[in-house]
């Protein structure tokens, strides 16, 4: 959600910048004090009493020392009403921005600069998919959504037109509209978008086939589709203009991944399972997650949820705990459509012209005229060519089929998770969790552990989703989905644990296709290495403290694999000892990406130079941005070269030794330019800086300095278990959005970190209080049975 602002031009929020700048530039202490008072007026009420007319009985909301709300209600109806009310107290602007982005309604409050964003999300049809899904929900789930919306709207009615309305709305000059159940479902579909896309991989490969030799293309495919002659020919015949026109502005991060693992009692000190989960998403202010504890006579559950959605999606209750990582299956397919030259709203299918569905989607623009826009849908899905390319005249017509555009009922699954008491009940709930596909790990107090790669994964008539397919023939398309009972599942494994880190989850023996692309294996391998120490005389009995240490682990197994070979080349070519100090730094490195070490700085700059040297100048900038698996493909090329089989790409760089040494020299030059020539002063943390940007911060550097938590040095990288991926400029803006450890010996509490903090209000003590915790691994314990300190207790009274 915060990504939208990051990609915006500074002019996008010009009025915001001027408003804040005008205040801050007024001289004198009175102006500064006035600003502080103005901002403080909209801080939420967190202690005392408040009348909430929709409640049937009194509800107690107690925020603990880190701002986690513990909501205790006498019924589920009041519980979800209070959840909506409390979320709106802390996160209303985030909630409103999220529903607007996902629905394609940003321009209505931001202006013309957001029109292209709105066109994109109108075409991706997330709100349309939410509407389809609503019809498939049972009455109980619909009622939960309505109760939640009642709570949000009660808070909106309470603050609109008063100084209590959050300052962001005043800055942008609008009042939030009433919340609806469809808003919650649309935000859910946005998360499926953020976690479940592969259309850009197909578009890239289609472009590559048309622009490179077969030998080059085969090296760019992690797995080349040998048995897809007709599909390859269809892509060669497109003559697409994607090569110059494609835009990568809205692509989610390539691996919105995660780590999770569950360990059986056989391997633990307590004799009960341990479970750990840390989903890797964009790091922003406020966090994408909102941590809560919900309690009624029917449930007692704790964990996190996306702001704007009821229930707890990840966490634990008194008897079970669960977590997820992204499966990354191929769930989006592009179709090469053939339009009727006489009628642009008809497309060929099996020799006949079929009428497309045309939706008129007028886009309201703040301070401007409404923009007419239409979405055209074929039998496969929406035509997306006009919004994924920069040119207005689009030669090719790509439509997109996507599992998340089906009617899916994830909220029903969440309600089931929250009240489940064992694996059978939890797995039954999983049947409704279809998009995005996730690797679920599970543990229960009876000692059982389990895993399931869950969600809709298509079975194709031809191909594996690696390339766009012809849309004019019934010979292509989806036959069905992998049956639920045949999805990869493990219950009480003999190894005593299950771990996933977006790695390949099942071998070639599996009869169904899941993905053409998996994350690099290094995080997964390191997790397994820490669970089972093969060098130890006997298995170490693990504790919750071990789980937390594992989540904070910074060992770089990528460097363990490649650095010895790199050093052999570098030392051989550095005949005059020019780089002696840098080489010594690398030779003495313990392979941990520690913020205070200099070796990680050299290593990561070196490898980044390799990727860029191979690919950046070989293709247009946007094509390079959308190229999937650059790191993995580079790894594959290096592995082949070190095995004596250098491919065409590395050969064109002058061969392996020249390629490695040139990348190393360039890395040293860049480091010296930025951090000076004194090798002893180089530190990874001088470059790697933890960043939690606010959605409005791109308006100006001045606003960013006020709204964004201060950057701090941080260890880890994109290949370590402590995931800390940076944006190419050292800003670590992607990683563990939530860390969670549960000990099944005692599920009355669990350990959490939610950076930067719970509150979305800049004047709250919980706005950025967990930034330092994120870096140091200082977890907070959230109790679900013990009394919480009543310092911040708010009684919501029925009228």
C-alpha cells in the first residue's frame, strides 16, 4: 500500500507539501507549538470511556505497553464491531488509502497524478472480484463483515467534521466515506495481487524470445519449456511493441516471500512444538500488519490482520498456532488475443468472433474533469495491454486470467482459523483460503504439527504458464485446479520439522505444475542447518529463544557458495596487490551480513555489479526492472561457468575470470566513492539502512523527515534468514513485516515484533517504538489469558 506513494512523482502531493511547508516555515516557537497541538487533537482516545451506540453490551479495550489492543466483548457481534472501531482509531487513513488504491479511486482525493494508478487497478478488477466473492459468502461471514463495518463507521461519524479526524484527511482536504463490507474484501484482493502475480514473467519471456538468440533465451529461463513449440511460435509471431513500451511502475516486489517453520516436540526442550513465522513484505509507516487480541465467549485469538479486515489472519488461540509463507505458484496467465478488425470489442475464439464484456469505469479527478475509462474483458479475463504499456497505441492484445478474480472466500477461512482447535478443523477452514496461495505451517497443543501448500493452482491444457498462450483456441487455457486433497501436505513428518522460505516445496515427482520460479534456496537451507546441526553429536533441544535467534540470523550461505571461487579469481588477477586490504577483509569474513562488518559491503556490491553487467545494458530499463529472478539466473550462469560450462552471456563478458574481476573492481570504486578509501572504516550498516516510509513522504524531503522514522543501520540481506532487502540505494524497505514465535507448551502468550509500531498517528508513543526492536530482535510478549495493565484501558459503553 505504501508502495504507491513511493512510485509517485513529487508533484503528486504538491499541495500537501506546501501546506506542511507553510506551517513549518513560520518563524517562532508559537507556530511550532501550534502545529504540535493541531496534530495532537486527532490522537485517538485510549483510556477512559466512550459511548459506542451500536454495541449491545460494554466492551473493554486495553492497550498494552507496546500499543497492542486487547478487546474483550460479551459476544462476537460486539467483538467485531469493537475491532472495526479500534482499527479505525489507529489506522483509518491507512485503511482508506488501501481501499482507494485497490478500488482505483485515488485520483478522487489526490488529483490527476493518480489517474494512471487508478486505471491500472480498475483494469486488474480487484473490486469487481470482491463483488463476485461476496455472493459466495455464507450469512455468518457476511454478518461479520457488516459488524466490522458498523464499528468503522461509528468512529468515522464520531470524528468527521471535528478536530479528532486524523490530520492526513485534513491535509488532503476530504472526509472518509462510510466503510462497507466490500471495502474489506477489496483490501483482501489487493493482498492477493501483492502476493500472487506472475504475468510480468510471461511478458518478459515473450519479449526475450523475440529479441535474443535461442541460446541466450535458454539461459534466461530457469526452466526452458522444451515441449512448448506451438506456444513459442505464437510468441515469436506477436511482433510486440512491449520491448519499448512496457511499464514496470506497479509491479509488486518479486519475492514477497517469508520464512516459517514448525518443530515437533521431539526436537524441543519442552517436549511441545515450536512455531515461527516472519512474512516478508514492504516495510512502511504504518505497518501493513495490525496486531490485536480478540476475546469473546466464543473465541480467544491473538495475532495480526491487515488494517481494514476483521479477524486474525496469522497467530494463535489457546490450542493452535499457524503461520504462512508465499507459495509463489503460477496463477496468472497472459493470452494473446485476436481482435476483430471491424469491431474492437470482439475477439476470435475457435473460429468465431465473441463479444467481450465492456465496463465503463469513469475516474473522478480532484480539481479536474472526470476521465472516461473502460475495461474490456474476454472469456479469459481483462485486456491489460493498455495499462502495462506506456504507448497509447497498443499493437498486441494481452488478456489476463488470474485465480484471485474468481469468487473466493478467504474471510470465511480466517473465521475458521480463529476458532479451530486441531488440525482437522484448521484444514477444513483452509478449503476456503484460495487466493493468494500460501504455505501454511500449523502446530497444536496436542503435539501435532502439519504443513499444506494451500490455494487455487490451475491445471493447464498446454504449457506451464512460462509464456503467453494463444487466446483464440480452446486448445489452451485452464482445465481445472489441483484438487484440495492433492495439494502438497505433510502431517507429523519423521524429520520432526517442516520449514519453508519460498523455496521449491516439492520435487519433480509431484504430478502437477506449481511454479516456473522459486526463491533462491539459501534462507531455507540456513533454517534447516540451524534446526538440525549435522555436526553435533546429538540433536540440540530447541527453545523459543532459539526460534527468535534463528529469525535474526544473518549468515549468508550465498557467499559461502560463491565467495571462495570469486576470491581465487580476484587474488590471481590482483598481481600488484592493489586490493590486498579488501581481499584480506573478504578472506577473514565469517559470512555473516553483520551491520558492523565491511566484507558484506564488498560482497553485495560485487554481486549486484554482476547482475547489472550481464543484463542492465542488454535490455530497455523497464524490461530490466520486470526481468524475473535476476539473482537466481546469475547464480545458475555462475554455477555452470565454475563447472566448466560458461554460457553465452558470461562468455560475452570476456569469460568467467574477467567477468568476476571487473565486477569486483567496479564494486571497490563505488564503495570508495561513497564511503572513502579507508577499508577499515567500511561497514555494511553504513549502506544498509532500515527504512519505514510513510505514504505521504514522497511529497517532499521536508515531509519525509517529519513523517518517516529515522533510518538506522541494519544487518542481514535478501539472502539471509533475517531478511533485509534494499532498493539498490541502501534503503532496506522489504523484510520481516511481522515476527512471531509461539511455544505450544504455553499458548497463553506468544512473542512478536511489528515494525515500526502499532499506531498510524505521528503523535502516538507507539508510532515508531519498535524500530530499534526490529534491528535488535527485542520481542514483546502478548498475553491472551493474563490481566493486562490498565493504564491504557478504554471502556466502550453501549448507549
